[in-house]
């Protein structure tokens, strides 16, 4: 069975005929655009936590304008978690889904006393949509560029606590 070369491309036709993106690929691209729209909206009020500077740059290219904080900032994970818990009642964790990212995510979530669970669905859905294609936040802009022929379908944000959290 032919394998898709990208999440957003149709599987090659074994007969060699050109094909158009499958419905599943279009839906995946639309859902990815929707998730990023939700992330942009949430980031207006909540900080997004990523691993490093390239992740920050990638999210800025995707239109996030709020606070984006890097876990790799010269402090231990425990000290970082303590500072987050003191400063913010809630955060969005968007660590990579490679082996190291999963380890850091587990370590950080065990230490956090602030709310991150409410927004965990974003990372989980990104992993589900992208894990066969990419494994890090910094790769998202290239993946989105590959889907630029598909119109974005913004999803409405899930339950938020607008007004409860101070702006970063």
C-alpha cells in the first residue's frame, strides 16, 4: 500500500495517475489550522511554554503574539515550574512530542501547581495530527506551508476562563 509523504498530501496512486488531497488530508489540514487558531486566541491571555528559542520563533511565525516562555532558560525544571506556579494561574504546555519532549513534559507536569490540564487537549491533538510527519513545535510552520493550499477552518476555542487570568 502506498504511503503518504506528508500529512496533507494524497497517497500516491499505484497506477501513476495524479491525485488530489484526500478528504482525510483536507480535514487534518483544516483541524491543524483550527488548533493553531485556538492557540493564538488562548495566547492572548495565557503564556505558552515551549522548550527553546526555535520553538518561540516558530510560534511567532504562526501568529502568536502573547507571552511564550522557554523551559530551557538556565534554570532547573523544578525552579522553572515553581516560578510558573507563582506567576500564572494557568499555562499552555506545548513541549515537543519527541522522546526528550515527552520526558520534559512529564517532569514539568509533575511539578506544576498551576492549571495546565485544561489546555492539554491542544498538545494531544497536535501530536495526533502530526506525529507521523513531525515531532517538534519548530517544524509546525513548514507543515503549515505544505497545507497552504487548504483553506483554514478556525475552530471555536474550548471552554476558556477569559478574564480570570491576568494578561501575561
